[in-house]
């Protein structure tokens, strides 16, 4: 490959943070200033060195051709079932992003419902189907740009092939269910950016009405509260996408969180400092879990919920341990 220049020098400037009493050293904090001239110069030097190395690899063009051949296969994921119909994402050979499809019965023909390329927002727009209404005519899907963690949420009228005006803005969708008659939906949504204090509530939106008419169905308020993360046969235990939240194994098994005005306590520093096998409020066994194992799984029981009366509250769930004989009533 011939001689290469030496790797660019990366200055080490340690910064120590104390997180939950544990010192964490970050030797390259200065690189977090993405727009500084120093960081931009470092990126340019690293890119130049990397390209010099990669471009000199013998047979690289053949490797590139072979990889493209593997990637040209169609892919399927994110399946939803409604009666005999299936909804899913499919990426055809040569496509940058998958589209949302519908198939009527297992041996039916795939019909494209939503195509990200036609949105005119670039090749990094990703779609994902989330819920289908009980009557099978409404589809909730998420729209994300460039791999962002949060997205916006739209609803498609499947028969008419039209996007409804009933949408939810950019943010975190903490919960969503269509009503049994498919005429409305219930949701918990945390918009981003949030310019007002967090107010945890479940709202009902009637299809075809303005969002200003949404009805508050239940509220946990904005004071300090304990939040329970529960799952059932209707709600998955936890989500792991793009190699994130790989150790959320038990976070939907009754995990208790204290919510107050400190909005930083559940930042990126939280998970590295807790024991993911012993989350507060959970009942678990002693099995060893692989990264991301059981993500999106639903238990066998639908008994879960809670109620309040005169300032008192109660909540419970029937636990069905993933890949385990463990069962419990919490």
C-alpha cells in the first residue's frame, strides 16, 4: 500500500465530571465544540488521512461492488397486523429509504402506501408504521429526518390514500391508541423543543377536529410524581432502534421513575450509572440478557392500569417475563 503519513495528532485535555458520585473522565471534550475552527481543522485532517488509507487498499473497487450487490436485496421490517392484512416497511434494491406497504393476506400483493422519496425532503427522510386503527383504515406513522431521535407523526387514510390533517408535531410520542370505533385516538405527546413545564396527560383527539378541541382524559400533573413504566399484550416492553437503549430489558416491567422539576436527571448520564438488571420497582429473574434482547416484545396478559381517588392512586400489571417462566402480579 506504500507509505502513509502519520495519523493526525489529537490533543488530550481531560475534563472530569462527577456523576452520582462516580468520576467520569472525558479526554476529548473540546471536540464537542463542532463549529470551532480547531474542531473543523481536526475533522479535515482526520478525513484526509482516512481517505489516503482507504483509497490505497487493493481491490477496494471490487469490495465496493460486492457490498452493493448484497445491499441490493429487498428488506422488510416493522410489521403490523390488522385482521388478514399486513403493514410493514420495505426497501427495494437501489432505494435509499424504505417505504410503507400494505399486503392483503400472507400471499397477497404488496401495495405501497407512503413513499419518503416523494416528500421532497431529501434522501435522509425515514418513515415507520406505528399503529393501525381497529377498522383497518387509518395508519399512524412516524417521520424522522437524518437519524434524529424524535420525529413528527402523521395519519394516513388508507382507502383514500390521503394524509389527514390530524397529526402530532415533532417530539416524543409516549403513548398512542386508536379508539375501538376508529373515530378518535388517545395519545401522550411531549413536544420538542418544550417551552413550557412538562405536563403529563393523556388526550383524546377526534378525527377531523382541530387540536384545540382535544379533550384531556387523564392527567398526572406537573408536580413531583412517581411514573411507572408498564407493558402488556397491547403495549411493548421497550424499544431499541439504531443500537440505542440496548439494556432497557426491564424498563417496561414496572420501573419506577421520580419526575420533578429537575429535567436533567434522565439525560444521557442516567443509564450508564444504573444497574439495568435491578431497576427500581421491577420483578426479574437471574437470566443473562444479550444487548437488545426482547425489544418490542409483548406479554401474554392485558391486565394493566391504574386509578386515582381523592389524592390516592393504585396501579398494577400482570407480569409475563420475557423468555422466562417468571410471572408476577405487581
